[in-house]
C-alpha cells in the first residue's frame, strides 16, 4: 500500500458526508447529577447508540466507501476480535462488499456470531501459535483483498473524527474534551475536529493505567511499544500508537491521562444507574479521567466521548457485582 497523507479537518468533513445516511447521528446526553457533582456542564456523546454499538462503524464506513470498483469486487479483510470486526462486517454488508474477518479461535462466541450475522466470513486462528497480521496479509495477497486496520489508516481516522464533529456542532465550543484511547484512531480524529471547530478546547486522551504506552509515547516523543496490557478495557489493549495516529496526537492533543480498572467499573455503574445506559469498560475511559480531575473543571463546559456499549450483559453484571464485594 502506498503511503497516504496525514488526514486533516477537510477529510473529517468529507467523511461526515460519506457516512451520512448510514451512520447514526448519536445523541448527546446530559446528567444533572453529574453536572452538580462536577460543578460543570458535561456533554456525553453516546456512541454506544451507534450502529453495531460503537464509533468504529464511522471509520469502517468511511474507508470502505472509498474503495475502487476492483477493491469492492475483491473484498476487504480485517483482523480483530472486537468492535472493528463488527464494524467492517456491517459496513461491507451495506456496501455489498465481501468481508473476511480474522478472529482468534477463542474469541467470545457472541462476537463471532455478531460478525457472521453481519455477513462477515470468519477465519479463525490460534492466537498462541499464529500471527494474525501475517494471516491477514497473506489473505490480502492471495485473494487481492484490501486490508483495513483498526486505527492506523487516514480514512479510518477521518471517519472516527465525525463523532466529535457532531458533538461540537450540536453543543458549540467546549473547554475540554475527554476521549478514550487505544491505538488512537478516535483520539486523533476527535482532535482534528476540535482544532478546527473549538480551537481553545483542551483535548485529552485517556488510557488504562496498565497500558499507558500512549502517555509514554507523547511524553518521550517516540512511539513506545508495550506488551498486551491486562485491563478490563478490551478496546484499549493495544500495544502501540500508529504511524498516522502518533504524529496527529503529538500535534493536536494536550495530554494523555490514565485511569484504573476500578474507576472504569464505577463509571459503568454511574452510567447504568444514573443515565440508564449500558457502556462497555473501554467506553468509560473518558468519563473516568474527567472524574479524577473534576476539581480543575469547575464552571467549565466539558465533552466526554462515550465510545461504545458492547459488553456481554452477564459480564457487565459480574463486573458491577465484583465492585460490591470490596
Ligand atoms: C476501538 C475502541 C476504542 C479505542 O479506539 P482507538 O481508535 O483504537 O484509539 C475505544 N472504545 C471502544 C468502545 C472501541 O471499540
């Protein structure tokens, strides 16, 4: 694949037009309880209400709708056990593109079923003995498929930025925006939207403390690689930022913060009890960090991207119950 240029705000705006009619314009929710507690005005952009349950549909749809006729005919391949797999499978189905998804043999049955349900052809691999990237690339070469990575691609980044774009267009300028961070597709796209639509807004990425490679990378000025982190935030178990996401984050993001798994569970509980919404652990990263620094947010207008809601409901219950026992 030839090198593509770093995306800019125009690419986010173009993505918005491309995905309109396919993606949901998700609701921005507010909570008096949260506002009173923070002494601030909070706006939650709820991507748990996006199609397939997470913002990743935006990037997938933006990437696949730019395929050439030949690419469309041959198909797309992605490797993921999580939301990216479902996003690619659904976007491909809507556009009539065959999709092959490389998933670990022990991926949760619900996720395999969801991916198949969207029409994706699932290729299983043994995650202890086989390299999924190699399998993905092999399939791509053998069958002429186009590989779409989960975050490090300009079209994916531009698509993910449309959520923050919608947020600013709906509520106006903000003083701070808190964004979940894995490989950085959502954060770098959101930061592009913020720089253009709300230039004074501070933009913060938020990672699990167990996997703070993004924070280390931003502070050291080079991409830091870590082992797969142990955290309940399965959407943020990435090992490193990407060659597109890292420079965008360095240019446009003010800081990267970290939160504990316990804080994520407390936020899941808050979202469920107070706001009546199901948010997956990774989707709680932004709110958890805002909560930690709430003293600094008094009197401010604060945006929080709630990135997704795909969590097995019995696991959801177990996580909340575990907290009760402490
Ligand atoms: C993928 C994902 C993230 C992380 O997004 P990146 O673009 O990899 O940083 C956060 N939350 C959810 C729900 C996700 O699926």
